[in-house]
C-alpha cells in the first residue's frame, strides 16, 4: 500500500469548518494538507506545491470543483487525482465527474474511514 507520509492532499471547500474537518481526518493519518477556499486559490496552491490528491467541494464560488479540475488540466497541463465531495449527489453529477476523470465522488458529510480508504486506494493506483 502507498504510504501516506509526505503525501499532500489539497482540500478545497468554501466552508472553513468543512476544510478543517477534512484536515482533521487526513493529518492524523500522516498526510500533509493544503487548504483552499476557492477554485482560484486551489489553482494557485497546486502551482506552488506538489499535490498528490485533490479534494474539491463541487459547489465553490465562481469556479465549481469540476470547473477547477478541468481548468487546471487545460491551462496548466496539471493532472492531479481528484475526489469530488457534494451534499447534492445526483446521476448527472456522477456523469459529469466521470467525464472529467474524477476518481471518486463522496457524499457530505464525508465518512472518515471511507475518505482515508479512498485516498489510500488512489495513492496505490497512481503513485506505486
């Protein structure tokens, strides 16, 4: 299994308490975290730091989580394995996420053990 030590997760959510809750899930498991409150801030952080997995809330101001993923890929050639989180899960959203090559869509509130397992699976797949 890929080791979490020294792996960085970018957490992007407009809600500060949601960002902090996810930080409290991942840091005790040995991950570094970067926190962003918008898609634009996430793009800036990902250009300044090595990011192994990105966790985006779907509904961000100005740029949605999916728009941020697509913009990073198109304008910067940046591809980061991505988890989308949402409180408004739908078949249409799943279809859009698959089209954008998002690795996983998780429901809010995020189940802590599931989040850790999901990130570890992604790390194993992409960073062997």
